C-alpha cells in the first residue's frame, strides 16, 4: 500500500482521534441502541436483476469537480426514479466533498438502502456511520489486517449494518471470506494509481462461492459489459463518476439497467 491509500489512512487516524474526543464509543453505542432497523442493502441487490447502486460524491482524487452539482438529496431522488436498487454516498469529505451529514437527507429523499463508503480502520467509524443513518458500510480488505477485517465485519452485523468488503486481489477475497463476508465488491479502479481495468472483476468473479453476492465497482462501458459480467456471476454494479459526469444521469442509469436500450453512453 502506498500513495493515496497511505495518505488516507493517516487522515482517518487523525479523524478518529478527533471524533473520539467529541463522542466516545460508549456514547455512540447508546445512541444507536434504539434506532430503527436498517434498510436491507444486501436484499436490495439480490432481488431481481440489473441492480445498480448509484453513487453520490462531489469530486474525487482524479476529478476536481463532477458536472452534477445538485444537492445529494436531489440526486438520490433522481436515482430512485430511474430505478436504482440502492444508493452509495462517499463519506470522506476531505477527498470527495461529501460526508456523514448527507446521509439523512438522502435517505429522506428516497426509500432506498444507502451504503456509506469510507476508509474504515476503526470501530468508532462504523458506529458513527450507523448513528448517522447508514444502512451499510464499506470495508476495504487491503486497508485492514485479516483480524481487523473480521472484527469490523462482525461489528457491522451486530449493529444491523450490511458490510460490502472491497477486494482487489484473490488474497483480498480469501481474507474477506475468512472474515465472514457474504457481500464482496471488486473495485476495478486501482486506488493507488487510479488505473481502471475490468480484468479485476473478470478474474475474481468466478472465485466467489455460492451464497456470496458480488458487486462490480467502476469501469463499465455500457449495457453489454453489464450483461457479460452478470454472466460471470456479478450480482450488482456500483456506478458513480460516470453518472455524475453525465448530462442525463437518469437516462444513463436506465440504459445500464437495460430499461432504455436505445441509449448508449460510455460509463466508468
């Protein structure tokens, strides 16, 4: 691990220190104890086909600002109307421009389950995202030792959260499955170099065991690739920057779902 992920880890360590000073783990646990149950994120991805997780963020390390500048809640409503199965929100404000405070408005705007995507390295973050209203969290295998991954995965499930375990290699996938994962994601974007290759998903999808759902993240070029990756076992697809750079994200989302085969836009 080097470059971007190394820098983000240092940022998250500092964020956790500050966060714990303001609200302890015990306080967070007490606060989430009486919350309403989470919406079923995993169930939303495994019911039917052509399931798209539509993402919201303001920018990324490779894109200074996305074209779509509507409030997160407005984008959530648009994605729901276009048939998204679930919502994704990147909650790393320092690098992506959106944060935990955007969760509640998005959930109020659309009745879809929402995953908070962050660089989680500590139990405090899982509890804080549950307290903010997330229905699921992202765990990145290469950021965590196997025992940390298993512990954080267990904590998420204890709190009623789904956990999407992101993998980049066969070793990551083995660690995810050993840690109890029943929902894995294959990020075709290298988080250090930002290069994108669908070969990541092509190589790993056949290794997913029966009973484990698999999400393809990034790198899609259109409906044909969605269908091809479904043939390899993909359960759902997470799409972010391409929707946010589109003049018509609703039409693009429908096209990816196969609901509008007349339209073909390049997505990634």
